[in-house]
């Protein structure tokens, strides 16, 4: 050993909108656990937006991924663009042998998601999904407590993700539109599905009711449990709220998510009292996502949310969208 520093993983960030700017400003300068990482390129057709993201790390800005791949030495590509652009860009990066981190949802159709998973497997590259909940300590603690049987037999799961969307999140208009990337079911449904699947396991069928901005889901799980979820962009909601609750024979477990402070954690209630574990902010998960991906790239380990998991989440959302078109009928969730 000569004591020299290991070569950093060189990353191109594609998409410099709301999420792209957050990860350029707050995540890449601080990400260290997965191994040394350097943001060498940012990509956006809006030159001013790309330049704004580039200034946080000294990365060079480009208008297309093709330009960045041709002009920079890049190991991996972090894609943070509107949902309907995910699949084409991911396949382009994978086709060049680059590892990919894709913002949730993995794609807008199950067919596209499956093609991305298959392409990554064939190319031997890491495909990870930037889904927050599996990275939260509150969720990991909840899974452990449920597995240990601390609350007895689970009876049902309730989920809520209720807040108003504004600011940078609606700056470009596509999230709240009826276009290919719009609507709360696609944008937020995968979040709630991921959380419920983390706590209750695979989903076999789903019924949905609602509109572009407010949707309720009823999910049947392999375990026999039933889960219900409400997602809406029309409620102010507290900064810290129980986004999932497991009702069990011996008590209740809440996954509390805090977007402003550091009070997020796993809370259990039993007749013997209340116990709270954790002190985290939701946005810490953005750094954990990148560090986990870099660790998978550098060490050949599995990522916490591989492409196959993103595909499973999307399959439930796709079935929910079909249910909306069929008056809330239960739709089986497709499996690979």
C-alpha cells in the first residue's frame, strides 16, 4: 500500500431542477460513507439552471447526456428529470456501461421499468432507485420491531402522505398537470407503496379512488393484511406526521416523518407505555441514497433499493391507475 487516496467515483448529474439542485448543493459535497465521489458533470438543456447546479461542486455543465459522456470521464449517472424522461436516459447511460441512480418513480410504465432492469442486468451495472423510505432509520427500526414480534400479530396498516405542494416543486408545472409525468398517484403513490411494502410485504391487489391531486388506496397484501393509504396535495399537514401506522394486537407502531426538524422516528404504543426511537430529518435520506448507491458501485454490493424494487412499487401504482379507470375495482398487481 502506498497510502494514496482511492480514485473517486465520477458522477454526471442529469436534470438540474428542484431535486437536481438539492443533490448538487446538499448531497454530493457531503457524501462520504459510500466512498470518495466527485460530481464532474451536470446536464440540463437550460444553461442557466445547469450553471447554477454546477457552481456547488465545480462540475462542468452540458446540455445533453451524450455530450457529457463524450467529453467527460464518467463512471455513473444520477438522473433527476421529470418522470416520463427516466427510461430513455437510463437506457442511454446503461448502454454506455454506466451505473445509474434514477429518481423515483423508476419509470412511468411497467414495460419501461422492466426494460431498464433487464438492461442493467445484461450490462452488469448497478441500477438503484432514489426512493427515500427504505433509507430512513424510522422504517428500519419499524421493520425490526415488527419482525421481533414486539407488538404481536399485525392487523392492518394505515398510511397518510398529506401536504400542500408549492415552491420549487411546482415551478415547471409538470407535477400537477395531466401530462405523462403528472398527478399525485405517479409522483407520490410510489412513496406510500414503498413504505407500506417495507412494513407489510408484497401487494397482491389494489383498489383506488380519487382525482389528479387526492387519491385513496386499499391494498391487499400477500400476508393477508389490508392496508389503506391517503395521498393528497390539498392539506397543509404538520411538518412531522405519522405517514404509516401498524395496528397490532399488542399496540400500535407509527413511522413519524419530519420534514423540517429532527423529530422523525419510530414510535410504539402499548398498554405499558410509549417508546420513541430515532431523531432524523426526512431530507437526510437524500444523502443516504447517494452514499448507498456509490457503495454498491464501488464494492459490488446490492443497493438498498435496486431497480427490481422500484419496478415492484411501480407495478402497484400502475394497477391503482387501472383501478381508477374501472370505478375502484380491485386490480391484481402484475408480478415478474
